[in-house]
C-alpha cells in the first residue's frame, strides 16, 4: 500500500493493481499481513472505492466453501455496481416511526395475499432490516410500502451507497442478502421456497441459507 493510499487500510476497499499488462480489480481482505516467504509484493495502482464490510467478507468465505466456489465471485456480488467513494447522509427514521421491537419466529406462514409489511415493520426497532424478495415487482412493492410507513429505504443494488450509509430497510432480490446494513437488526426472506432465490451460476448459493447464516453470526432474527 503506497503511503498516499491510506484509505486502503479498511478491509473491503476495492482497488486496482497492474498484473501482466492490464489493470485488474481486487479487494482488501486484511491489513498488516506479512507476505509468505518468496512472495513478491506489487504496489496498488488505484483505489476504486468502498466495498463489502469485514463481516460480509467472512460470510463470502463461508459461502464459497459451502457451495464450492471462489470467494471473488461472492465479493463481486457484495460490491456496488458503480464506484462509491463517499456515502450520503443516513436515512434512519425508525425511532420517529414509533415501532417497537418484537420477537420473530424463524418461519412465519401467511396466506398468499397477506401483506408482509407489518412483519418487516415490527423488526425495524431492532436496527436495519434486510428484506429479500424473489422478484423485482415484490421489491418495488416492499420499498413503496416501507416509504409509506415513514421508514428510510435503500433499494439495492442501485442504492448500495445509501444502504452502507444507513437505512431502516434495505430491500432487493436475492443479492440483497450481501448488502451492507450497519448494525443489522433482522433479515426477512419473502417466499423462501421461490426458485428465484437460488443463484444459477456457480457457486449456486441460496439467499435463504446465506440469510440464516448471516443472521446467526449477527445474533438477529
């Protein structure tokens, strides 16, 4: 890390490095690490911007082992589509909204036409809630419902920076399970049986299983 790139000392930072005549992307996954004997270090060429948080990096390592894939594929999924150098102001309104925490079962069965909005809202008092839905139509409906209830919303991947800065509810399709959510308070997976929640390319991770593991690590419902 050159001295003028001190911002790379944050795990998750996306960087560029010159390798074999071309500039490729990489992620900082550790700092103050001693190279193995015989390894020649190369200087970083550029800092692209922010990337996944350390806990998401660890989750990516777990998922790569679980589904026999490469960690880099999951880090790419967990990263913003466009470079993010700075974050916007947080959009956290849960205290003003007046919702209080409630207990939540691991599995909640509801009629097909039932509104999941109250279930999501009941968790927001704990902290940011990630909501994962199998279709874009459902994502738009969940985002609109949350805004009507007065919550700050970040729809990923387009609003990745807002999710990283802070939002009451982070909502998206299956890739939302990798989204930033500082101080995570809960995860809701809608229609967990839907095949749209399974990644088709290897590693073929399932958003439900990743959500269960992420929630377990964070100690949240």
